[in-house]
């Protein structure tokens, strides 16, 4: 992919402009999915490191690391799966490089791939629905931790305690999301440092008590080992690939910002904490039963530090969900809901809180939702594959103002509002990915024929990537959109 900027300007990214009032950390962000003009561009690519590090220093990574041991991998096999899975963060980093070029969020850039109308379907499913499900799942988990912390102080776990805890966590999350990009960029730098420090202390205790010579009772070999390694890699990589909206947080950078710089800092922000936190989970599982992750980790930690660590779990979840809610608010705007970004974020938050409270107090349907989300990679990987192919084909040249035009006269209207190449490519990718998927809820025919080896992720990336490039190069309407 070319690193040549889409628009040559005299501005240099080494001397970025300061944040404007529209992107101030102390004011509600006024921009939504609209184009960010050059006069309001500011920042440096390295600022993205903390933005991506803060939400990735989280408890979920520890749980995933422990799960790899449960799958039957030894420590070094688990480490290999962790490293390979985190390498897929490069995809997220490259996609983030489209933000400065377009000056619009991912939810608008993808109009170039699916057409004005087709993109609404893409964003509604891959952008909004999956995001809201993750909001509810993460809030439910954080609420359980907070209720446990309050229990240490003698507060009984009543329905009111659960409801108030969930609402408080959601409210803090929504404040960050409503204030938006400026606050996220300013807040996540110190937040990443604090979370990293707490996790470093936790890691010290875990490493001291880990069994470095751990080996499963029945070591895996042959096809079974390949299947479990593939499952482990897919599990780890599903996190990075879920950020199909990474351009949302890079779109304020100057248009001359190089793709490789954005990709580098975004990738490092995800990979470094991702590998370390996930491997700590594997180390913990080598020594204790991690069926209940919080209880398992507390066996390593001194009494005084356990509450501090559990509090960091809540803070990390808030950081993660704040970014998710921010992007899901943009997704609602891109779908066609004509409300300011701050209100669409609040709308998402309301839906997420309702799902969380219903799950915690009435019926825990989130277990079913979580199982269904195991198949999310069969959607997210093809979406990423098409995104990468379009960036390559257009050489990352995106016309932000043109992408903002949604009438029939838009050059991204294509055929009836649908870009045939993007639609066919992503559907082909989803179909092929499903056939290669091996999860608890579904096993595709190809995966079954391969004795359970899950190839849904690489197939989901490669098939739509190739199909899209072949189709756009032979399509007149596609070429007219350049």
C-alpha cells in the first residue's frame, strides 16, 4: 500500500496544530460523521498509542489467556497463539490510516466500499448491533465486579445495589463518550499509565507464582493441536479485528499524516498490552483454577492489592466501552438517524443499560448473546478484508466532502445505492468464513472436514480482499468513484 498522502499540503505532522474548541476535552464534541476541515486537524500519530493501550490493558485479555490453557495448550504454545493473534492488530492499524486521508470516521469511509444504501446495512450490523451487544456484556461483567467490591464493605448484593452499580458504571462511560474525541485523547494517556502500573504489579505476583514448567495432563498433538492452535489464534485475533472503526480516532490528524505512522502507533498501542496481559492470564492458569477468573487471580494477590486490581478492571472496562459507545453513536448517524452525535451516544447507552439490567435482574440472555458473538469474526474479518482492498485500490485517496454527500447524485451511489463489488465481496467472505468456522454454537462443513480446524479468520480476510479487487478493476461504476 502506498504511503503517499492523498492530499499534499504544506503542513507537517511534526508540528501539529493544537486542538480547536470543536475538539476540546472540556467541551462536548460538535462533530459527528461530518467532514473535519483542515483548519481543525491537529495531533500526532504517536498520540494514538495511549488511546489504544488504555482499553487493551484489560481483564478480558487475562481471561482469554487463561482460556488458551483450558483449550489444552502448554505455556509456549499459548504464547505463540497470543503473539500470532495480536499480529492481526496490524490490520486495525492500517485501517486507521484512512482517517486522516478522509477526515471522516470509518462509518462514512465505508460508503466508498458498499454504496450509500449498502453501507447502512453494513454499519447497522458490523458497526452498531455488535457494538451494543459488547456494551451490555462488558457492563454486566463490570457491574458484577463492583457489586463484589461493595460486598467487601458490607453492602449486600440486592437488586438495588446491582441496578445502581450498573447505572453508575454506564454513566461514567457515557460522560466520556458524549464529550467525545477530545476527552478520549486527553484522558487516555494518564489512564493508560495508571492501568499499566496496576497490571504490572498484578503481573509481578502472578509471574512469581506461575508454574513455568506447566504441561497439560494430556498434551495435544497432530490435528488436535493444529485445531486448538487455530482456535486460540482466532480467539486472540477477534479482539483487534472487532475494531473496524479505528479511523474514528485518527480522523482529526492532519491529512498529510502517513499511513505507516498511524498504523505503527495504533498497532503498538494494541500489541504491547495485548501480548503482556494475555500471557499473564496463561501464566495464572498454569498454577490455579481460573474457572472464576477474579477468584483465581486473587489467590496470587495480597489482600491489600486485590481491591485495587478489581477497581482497575472496572476502569479498564469503562475505557473500552467509552470507545465502543462513541463509535456506535457515529454508526447510528451513518445509518441515517438525524440526531447530534451526543444524542445518538446517549441512545446507544440507554439501549445498552436496558440490556444490562434485564440480563442481571431478570434473565441472563447475555450468555446466549456471548455465544452468538463467537461467530462475529465471520462478519468482522470480511468487513476488514474489503476495507483493506479498497484502501489498496484507491491508494488511500478518500474525498471526505464527497463521501458526506448521500443523494442520488453522489458518485458513491453506484447502482441503486449499492456498490456491487463491495456487496458481493463481503457476502462471499461471510459465506466462506462461516463454512470454515468451528465454534461451540456452529461448525461449518469445511471445518468439520478438517477435524475442527477453524480457518474462518484468514479465509474471511483473504476471500473478500481478492474478490473485491477483481471486481472493482473490471467495473466502470467502481472506476467512476475514484
